[in-house]
């Protein structure tokens, strides 16, 4: 998902996505260890997407603490 699309979502949706990504990452790691995962790049992509979401969440948290407008 693009960063622009992620910034349009609200905090609850982003948190839900992070939790969903954590579950998917767990499943992918299990498949990788058992040799059933065909596309190993999925793990890296999912980790990057999760990092993007967490960065956006921290940015919005920083804005709300300092009182800055969007």
C-alpha cells in the first residue's frame, strides 16, 4: 500500500492493519521454515509496510502532543 493511501486512513484502521500484518508475518515465517513459501520477498514487503504504518502512527502521535494542525 502506498504511503499516501495510508495517510488517508484513521488511527484505528492503521492499528488494525498493523495487527493483521503481524499475524500474516507469523504465518509467512512458519511457511518459510517449513519450505512451503514460494515468494520469500513477501516477508520483506510486509515488514516494510508495517514500518511505514508505524512511522505514520508515530508522526500523528507527535502532532497531537505538540498541538500542530495537519
